[in-house]
C-alpha cells in the first residue's frame, strides 16, 4: 500500500506517534548534543556532552553498503548491545542517534539482535543548506536539567 503523511485518506497515512517528536543536533565545535522534543503539546530542550562509546573493531568482518567497504564494530551503550558497520571512505566520526567516535561514518547500526535496525540508503553531498534550527511560532521551550537516556 502507498503511504503519504499528507494523504486525505487516513488509511494511507504513515503511522506516526501523536504524542511526541524529537530532534537531535550535534554541535561538533562545542562538543554538545541538543535534544528538542515535543511531547503531549509541550516543548522541551535538553543539552548534554556528545556521548562517547568504547568500540571493539573487527576489521575481518566486512560488509558492502552503498558500494563502500564497511567494517564491524561493537559496543554496549545505554543498556543495549550495538553492532555497527562504518566506512573509512567517509572519514567522519558520526553515525545515527548518539552513536559515533569511529574512524569513519556509521552506515548501519543494529541493537540487541535486530530490535533496532538503521541503515543508510543514500548520501547527499551537494546542494546542502546550512543546518539552522528555528522555533516556528515562538513555542515556549522548557529546559530540562537532567534526562535519563
């Protein structure tokens, strides 16, 4: 079935939560990660140091993702066992969610034997606008001082 978040036919809309939405932003110049969250019609923001993980890299385990050679690395982070595949062909120490710190971009991440699976399907390198965060509508953001996750 074709899905579209804007479809007037509610049965064809992409299923999303009506309770909340989160946006993570990593500022590499300051070493800070900011979380912007909408939960039950309230708006929150939280800032923390960009988390780090201790990785075990297995260069013998190779996977090709989008035509790039990727190596396996594993870690335990925030209560989950993560297996990721990263490529040194893109020497950026980033990945999805809060994962990073390897000598290349993480293109695939799997937590707890397929409970969470994230895989890159494309990379855009041209025509990129600078990342800009706007507070459309002037929403009052409540600043969290502590967050567990």
